[in-house]
C-alpha cells in the first residue's frame, strides 16, 4: 500500500474493524517513513469472471464444468484426481489473470489440451475430439500420431504371436 502523503510503500496496520454492514474492512495504517496515518477499505471482489462462448454468449466461469469435462476425458485412464485438480487450478488462474475478467472458451480449451497432452495422450485425444469439434487437421494428425503406438501395444498384447512391422 502506497502512502498517500509521501508515496512510500511500507506501512503498518494500526487498527482493523469491520464496517457496520460487514461488507468491508476499515484499516488505519501508519506510514513507516513519514509516520502519517491514513485509512484504507477492503471489500470482497464480487464481479464474476466470464467465459465467452463460440456464439458470443457470456457465462460465469465455473470450476466444476472444467473438472466435469476432464473427468469425462480421463475416464478409465491412469490420471490422478490430484493432476486433474492441478489442471483446473491452472485454468482458473489463467481466467483470473485476464485483465478483462473474461476468456474465450477456445483459449481455455487450448490450456486444457496442452496440459492433457503432457499427462495422458488418450485423455488428450478424447477431450480434443469433443472440444475441437472435428475442425482442425492438425488435431487429427496429432490424434493419429498418439494413437498409433497405443493401438500397436494393444494389438501386440491381444495377439502375442503376431508380428508388428
């Protein structure tokens, strides 16, 4: 907090009290340089973070929606809940870091796909196939690239005597 008198950035809190309506906290501060006192008020930030959909609609950002999509993509996959929680935290931090208090779903989806690509290729392909809506060739190139070794592993496991070329 900068002192309004001298601009010094270090102060100490002398007194703290809730407002009558309990909507804010009033703090008396003292500048450590000029020793003058000033008052600050803190209140909870109530403006929601928004997500801009493909069609331009705006919706409130919901962690649960992100987690639900990840759980669906990672169903029957060896991805821990801790990893999924970390991805959700990263996405939430990405949305909160937006100066406009909103992000496009395409930006959020890209963050999620990049995280899934690092942790589980199958979950990445599952999520991307829904998210990308079969639009981009580069996604399908990646999908084939990731899926081919997995398909070969399953084929070899099912057909122990088969030769892979």
